[in-house]
């Protein structure tokens, strides 16, 4: 039985994921797609996302660190897994045993990897990161690249950079991205390496850039890299957050609500308690700002968001009752969209989906039916 605790949950629509992948392919043509699945696939459940994408033909996956990569191997993912972040020397053996491709961003780190690999009689697969303007990890010169390519313990498979403002339509930012691209290509061209530079913004707005592969991140999940800038493809939001009405109250004018007494009822009202809060990833910043959809009516959040509960105004909701579905994030209307809600907080959709707590079950939907309930063992 596909039963789960109907307190608060995330629905993951695999049909929307498949749709987004096909839309991205319209822009990328024959280029390989590296699916960025770090941070539990941006909160969407990495196992489910990766297996679905493998079925669509994806061969490359990007993660933050070795432990994320190890998790994917344990879940049966066979493709190339590139870890973007640092792996310390205590774990070089795991890189080898799990066949993980490690990013190298300095000659010193590359030499350490090479020495270790040679001591084990193997070549370690790596991609080389070039810093072109993010000023994070990365080499700076062709001389550094040639030194890394000469190291006998490394099997250098690819080279890449990351764009700072590829999702911007500001002319200065467009020129900056072009300069980043030029620096990469000046260093990397004709080295026999797999070249990739286009992140989600690069895919959407810099389709003319050369390369063998692109890195699709937030757009796979149907969110915008720069809301509300228009996009050349139609994406569908993969994640929805739902809850239920757990209690109804009729309150009198002057009644105060939640911590801090920040809300006082201006008139007699009907309010509902919704069992979701900041410990679930619904930020305290939505206090007095957020809205949830109940029976097709937008219901303002009243007072402060609590750790486990929110109170909303349901005075104008017809026939409202306990157990009615509450759309916290959804594609039902603009005001419940993930990107719209992120904008309320002055942040980005990535942060909202990544912040969905592990105590929230992921309810996997395919073909309109529940196919799996994913719980992370915390409750």
C-alpha cells in the first residue's frame, strides 16, 4: 500500500522531469548532458532522479562531494559521476574503488592525486577546472594545464569552467560571460579533452558556445536560474509541497496569533492550522508574507511561521474542512510557484528546494500514479 503520513510531503513528478529533459535537448542538440544531482538532486531525491535520467540516456552526473557520489553508486547508478568539490587524501582510495571522476583545480592537488594513483598502480580519472571569473576553484593558465596533463597517474578526461552571470540579460554580464568562455577555450581547445562550460544559464542564453557537454542543473527541475527572466523553453515544476488543514478555529476581532504577537485579527475570522514549518524547510521569512492555496483560494500566512506549524486565514475559503489539501508550493497558480516564493524572500528557487527537510517524505509520481514513497529514516 502506498501509504504515508499526510502531514507535509513533497510530490516529485517524473513526467515533468522527463518533459524538462526533452526541452533541454532541443537547445543542446548532440551535446552530452551532465545532470547536476548534488544536494539530493536539489532536494528531489537523487536515486529517483538519476534512474529516471539514465532511462532517458543520461551518462554523466555531477555531485558536490565523494559521499554524494558513493550514495549514487550504492543506488546502482552506472554512469560517470563527477564530483565538483574537494576530496581529502584520506579518501583517495574510495575515489578509485568507486570509479569516481574527481575535479582538480590546482597543480598541487593534481600532483597529490597522481602520486597516490601511481602508488596503487592505477590512473585516476579527473576533470580539470579552470577559473575564468568565479574566483573559486580552478587553474589560471595553459602552463598549469599542460603540467597536469603530463602527470602519469591521472587520466584527464575533461575540462570545464563555471559562469558567474550566464543567466543575466545585462549587457555587461553578457560580455563578462563571453570573456569567461573565451578564456576557457583559449586554454582548453585542441587538448583532446571533453569541454563543458554551459550551466543552466549558459544552456538557456548562450547556446552558441562550443563544447562537448552541458551541465543541466536547476532547469532539469523546472525552476528558473534567474526568475522572472523569460526562458526559450517551457519547463514544468517537478516538485510540489503539500500539506493538510489539521485544525480550524473561529476567532474574534483582536485575537493575537503565534509567537511575538505580530498579528492581531482586524475582524472576526476563520483560521486554519497547517502542520508544516521552518523545520520542514518552510522558512520563517514567510511570516506575514506567504500564501497557501486551499480549495482554489489563496490563504495568507498569519503571524510567525513556527517550527512545525503555520496558521493561515481561511475566512473566504468555501466549505473548508479538516484534511483539505493545502498547496504550499505548486504549479497551480503563480503565487504558489517555487520561484515566486523564493523571490518573496529575496533568494532563488534552488534554496527552497534544497531546504526541504529530510523529514518530509518524497512521494514519487509517474503517469499520474504514486510509484514510491521515499522516507529518509528520520521519523
